């Protein structure tokens, strides 16, 4: 199975070297052949799960496979994920659910299941780490891998090893991934976005500029809608337009970001794959209501539910924080945030709730709200949270009661036990995330 440097083609499905790609794979018969002059020498990869949340739902319910699937909340929520059949209708992540339903009225709507996705993501991450110790997670469903020095361990080139990794993920996790292979992180990330799903795209040193030049500026890592508009206003619409400008000119136009863009547009990126464990900078939980609410008591109860959801997530991640932020979105989509910094970092629902409750009282002036949420930032490890204090001797007991309730819910479900504050029960749609 070794691939000498002179071999320029391999089977995407099994990694076998291929001498005549027109004949398909000699080992497994697959017609999917990857060819590139630098295939045997490139080592930096970006591996991205295809439509991750939707793929997990289809895996667990194969009856969904034949039609469009959207993962998301209520009509007033947003799209969490959409399968490629739904994307063909224009459905995209973060799109309002009402818009997604209008674009794709025949789609099956599935409510998000965070625990199921976390389990699948952990399985994928474990297979990556078995492949190389140099794994840099980007999110739950994507990561950079550096396969330098792994040839002897796997008896294969990095490209072959990546093909085998993709096959193992499909076999053991039941979802597919797309692979981008190049000589730096920026190009590997760009490559993985092409030919999805089940893509395997290679960008080498000799063809990087030709690959990049005609592409729109938005493919550059870090260019969002606002930056794209600024680039267009300066007459820069393609990556080649940027590459034609000197770093000095770009810096004069866009400051430090301009210098970065000039280098990325030339395929230059000296960042290493960072194996240090990623610690979330913030954690949040929010709910979009089925109808607008202005009543303080109703908002208070809904806020308590989000504090409980967020606290459970913090405990599972073994994290906490000392900056607590109330998030409100009014019926006209105006977002307001109100923050409070507490003396000691926390991961407890009650402490989070008490920190932002006065902020809610200030905001509840009759304004109708369509969303309420809470965010914890200024993060620290869980061991540094909620230290005993002589000023509140009952705090330790309350913390123990809350953690006991979490254990009961983990075994019997979130409805199994609740505090009096959570009278309305579960909220109509919840979205919790670590960033």
C-alpha cells in the first residue's frame, strides 16, 4: 500500500495507489480517483463533517434519507443544519425557520438533539486523534490535522491515511466527511469546502495561485459579509484582485487585516496546527418564543429554564465564568444585552439566574420580546468555580442539591425533577452553544 512520491493518483475510498485513473481503483473498484502532482508530499488537512447535525439525524432515521431534512426549532427559530437536498432549495444554516419552510415546504423538520451530536462529534475526534496527535479542533464537526511524520506509523502517505480516516468515520460513526489537503491551514480549509459532500480536494504549491485567483474574495478564511462589502467597494472582487495588490497597499486600505488578506490571497499562511486544547471563550443558551412576550413573570420563568440549560452545559464541559449577560431580542429584531460581573466564577443555574434577574426587571418595561437568553464569559476551569464562602454558609448545600438534580435528569430526563422557578416546563425551542 505504500505510495512512492512518483505516484500521483489514489482511490478516494480506500487510499490504494492508482496507476491508470481512467480504469478506477484496482483494489475496490471505486471510480472516485484523486489525482495531483504533489499528492504524496502534502501534509496539512482540514476535515469537515458533511451537514453534520442533519447527517446524524438521517443516520439514526434512514427513512429521512430520501427527502430534504432541516434541523431547527420552532417556526420563529433558526436553521441549525440542512442536508444537501434541502440546501438545493436555498436553505442555509442560521436562516430563519419561517424562510426555510417557505423555500422548502416538503422538508422534514427535526428538533436539535445536542447530546446526540456531541457523542458523534466525540467519536469523530477520537478517530482523528488515532490518526495523528496533531489535531486542532475548530468546532464539534471540523478540525485541522498535521500528518507530518505519520508515514511510517500508518505505512502510507498522508493522503492515503486521510482517505482511510474518512472511510473509518463513515463505517464507525455513520456520517461522511470532506477533506481538504494542502501545505497550509488556509488552503486546506478552502479545499475542504469544494466538492461537498464526500469531497477530497488537493491544493499544491505549484497550482495554489491558479486555483485561488478566479475565486470570489469570500472564500478567504475570515472574510465575512461586512468585509466582503468593503473589499467590493475597493474594487476587489476576486482573490486574484487582492493578490495583485502589494501588502503595503492592502494595509493602507484595510489596516492589519489588509496585510493578512494580501498573504492569504497569495497562498501564504505560516500558522501551525495548534494541538493545545481549545477552551471555550463563552457559553450561551437562548430560546425563541412561539409568540412575543412582555410579561415579567413569563419572561422570568423562561429565563430560569435557559439558566438551567446553560448550567448543565457548563458542568458537562467542566467550565464556568464570572461575566453573566442577559440577551433579549424584541419583536422588531432589535437585540439588547445587559451584563453583570460576579465576584467568583460560577457554573450554577441559581447563581447565573440571580445575577441577571435584576437586569430582566429593568428591561421588562412593556416591550414585547421574541427571544431571551443568557451568556457566561470570562471562562475558567470548573475547579475554580463556586468556592465556599463564610458569607453564605448554605451556598455549598444549594450547589450540591443542584448537582444532584443534574444527576437525576441525566438518568431520567430533563422533566424528571425541577425547581419551583421552572413552572412552565420546557421552553418551545432552545439553542445552547459553547464558542
